[in-house]
């Protein structure tokens, strides 16, 4: 489950970077940040769906 947590953290950082690039009107930052957000966001969702949520004991 650690992989999904790492993917989720990187996805959140990429979302913040994309928002920051939008505020600064940085086209290259928007492209790379948005691409990272979409791809790693998809990896996060699919990892959680395939391996499930961690069980609380």
C-alpha cells in the first residue's frame, strides 16, 4: 500500500505545481505539471482499486 501513498503524495504535489504554473502563466510548467498530475493520478486510482484500501485494525 506504500506505493499508492507515494503516488498520491506526488499527485498532490503535481496538482499544486500545475496550479502555481497557471497563476504564473508558465506554459511549460502547466504542460508537465498537468501531465504528471493526470498520469500519476490515474496510477493512484488504479493502484487503490486493484489492491484495495488499507484495513484498519
